[in-house]
C-alpha cells in the first residue's frame, strides 16, 4: 500500500512538472493563442490545467471593429463641434474689437512705414555728408600739398636770396677790407668803431659789432693787429664775441 501511494505521488509530481514545462514552452514560443489553449483544454488528464478561452467568430470581430470605428468617430467629432451661436450684441462687440484691432494694426503699420522713411532719409543724409566730408578732406589734402610745395619753393628762393645777399655782402666787405688795409690803423679803427657807438642804442651797437667782426675777419692779419691797438678794449671784447658766432672765416 505504501509503495502504491509513493507511485501515485511520483506520477502526480511528474504530471505537475510536465504541465509547468508546457506552460513555460508556450510562453517562450508565444503560442498561447485561444486556439492552442482550447486544444489543450480538450485533452484528457491535462485539460483541466488549461481553461477554455472563448474564440471570437467573424461576426464578433466585425462587430468589435464597428464599435471601435464608432468610438473613433465620436472622439473625432469633438474636434469639429462648432461653438454656440453668438448673440447680436456679442457679434457687434466682436466686430468692433476686430475693427479696433485692425485700426491699431494699420496705425502701427503707418508708424513703421514713416519710421522706415525717416531712417532712409537719415541714411541718405549720412551718405551725402560723408561724401562732402571726403571731398573736403581731399581738397584740404590737395591744399596742404600745394602749401607745402609753395613753402618749399619759398624756402628755396629764400635760401637763394640769402646766399646771394651773403655773396654780395661778402664781396662788398672784401672791397672795404682791402681799402681798410691801406688806411692808417687809427683811422681804420675810427671807421670800424667810431666814438659815437657809445651813444647808440643796444640793437644798433650790436649790429655795429657784427659788421666790425665780419670786416676784421676779411682784413689782413697784420693790419688787424695794428687796428686792434686803437679800439677800446670793451668794444673789442664785444667784437670778439661776434667773431666767434661767424659760421666761416672768409677772406
């Protein structure tokens, strides 16, 4: 008896194991369709472990599809429902608001257009003024170039005139120096620095010393040494200062 019960227990466990593995297989293979489950339900012994699943007939499928389409139509209808009709006052107010907004937009458009024209005018004025400034700058540059050229020409002419004047002065001084070389030292000294030099103004006296320095630098050294002896030491000191300022000793 004990052996019989053990056999029954083993068979029961084997049956449960088989049913479990079969469920796992169906899930893994994705074969739990109503048709498959119904076939297993009809099998003896193991059928009780697989409940019957109702299978939809073609009519049921058509009816289900029709219900689904109807629900979709009802859902879509919500998006096309028109609002409730406006009253005359509401329509009048709405029209007034639309007109007011239209007027505001037209006013803004006019202001923008006017502002655009002003900006365009400013841009044109700026371009015109820039061209005028560039033209004036070009004219000033030409004028500056012309003035510089004129200045250079004047400087050259001044240099030529000064050189000519210096040459004439030097030539005349040489003639006077030659004449002074033949005069007695006392007379030559009196002509170079007369006694009246003390009564002259500072500028005239300075010019007298400059002329004396130039003249003495062109005279013979022997004659100069004799003339110096008859010139007041204070006057000779001033003459010597002017001689040092001469750029070049000429004879």
